[in-house]
C-alpha cells in the first residue's frame, strides 16, 4: 500500500490556476518594465517549484526511483505516465530555468517576455488535470 500525501499534492495543484492567471496577465500587459519583469520571474519560479514539488510527492508516495535533479523529477514522472508525453519537453524546459532564475538572477533579462510565459498557462492546466487523473486511477478514487 502506498502513502501518497494527497493533501500536499492538492495544496500545490491549487496554486496552478493562480499561476495560469498571473502568467496570462503578465503576457497580456507586457511592456518590458521592471515590475512586469520581476512578476514574470516569480511566476516562472513558482511554476518550477510547484511542478517539481508535486513530482517529488508522487515519486515519494508511489515509491518511484529516486530523482537526482529537477530534470530527473520530470523524467521519472513522465516515465510513469503521470502526464502526456507531448508536454514533457516543455516541462523540462521550465525546470531548466531554475538555475538562471535562482542562481544567475543578476543576468536574467527582465525586459524580455520569456517564450514560456506565453505557452505555460496551457501546459500547467494540462499538468494539473493529468496529475488529478493519475491519482484517481492509481488510488482508485
């Protein structure tokens, strides 16, 4: 029997609609200004943390192989069929932004709308739905 912390997963899944809305507003009102640039950075960072936190909870709960990196978290849950293969590459691209956002933030181009900001809302919605479906299937709920 698995112990999957559904409460933690659910709390993180509940953040996704806020990120979707925020990314949409950021892209729609993009003017290259500092405030928008900082908001975009934070929204992308939260998207990374949300996706990887959910992935870590799934890996721990379903006793999947241990992840060695953020990219590995995405690869493991993709391999387990948690989400559709067509979003795998975009999620990898997202988590690869963690180092530039968290460690190399002083080099981040805040005046540029990052291309992921435009497509990520749809990808996050797909991810959220896929995780919910996966949990229902695996836990028989």
